[in-house]
């Protein structure tokens, strides 16, 4: 019977919490986990990434570039490291660092290991709030976005800069998350391979 890792992922240092929960086959790699986070958060898969046991210092578990290769460093390529080699028990955690400029830190927790007669590669099962826009400028840029859309008040901003940022954001809203719509983009049956947008 197929086994699946149930992961909870949430962005660090943002409240209220931005999170997603999904299932991945236990045969998946850290590259598959990278693609799952990218798709679940509606990010563009345009930057380097790495997985670390706790913080973005020390030895990485795995890393890669947007095309699935390995970036310059000693980290194992994400495509070569199976999730099962690290996630050996419920409650095991790691940290995902995406975009070494914006430095998004995402906490990953293995919530459970489940068996199901149904066969699939991945399935989105929950979440809340919109991920920040890719390339928005990290946590300070995310705050700028909140001010631009009126979710935060800050009179120190230049109105013209806010208008420009609103135009760049389009219809992005920090509270927006539609699970059913997101599942249509995220869920993959057994026959397909995971690819970020």
C-alpha cells in the first residue's frame, strides 16, 4: 500500500501564520519537496534554494538551482536526496531557504506518515493566507506590500511608490487562499512528475 509523508510548511517571522499542508509519496526527493512548496505557495521557481536541519547556517541537507541542478557548493543536489533519508519519524523538522536575496525561511514539519490505497504523487490538503509575491524584497518588502494594499497602516510611505507597488501586485491579497482552486494546480496523479510553474 502506498505511503505518504504529510508535511506542514509555514513561513517564518510572519503573523498571522502563512501555511500549507500537503502529502508527498515517501519515494519523493528534496527536489520534489522544493517543487511542492513552490506550487503550494504560487512562487515562480526562479531562485536558488537549500534545506537545512534548523537554520540557514552549517551543512545543508540538500540544495539546488531553479532547473533542478546543484548550485556552487558542497551541498548534495536535491534531486539525489530522498526525503526518507532525513524524515525518519513523525515530528522531524527542517528549514527551507528560498531565494538567497529575499531569504525566505520556511519551516517544514513531518506531521505524519500515512498509508492510502489511493495512488498519487502529491495532494494539497490545507492552508491559509497568500504567500508573499516572488521577488517582493523579503520580509521588509512583504511589509511594503501589506501597506500598499491597505492591510497595514504606515503614513511614512510615498503615495507614488505605494501606487507603483499596487500596480506590480495586481490582484494579490495577503488573506487570499482558495484551497479547491489551489488543489487543481497542485495535485498530481501518480503518472505525472512534479514541476514548478
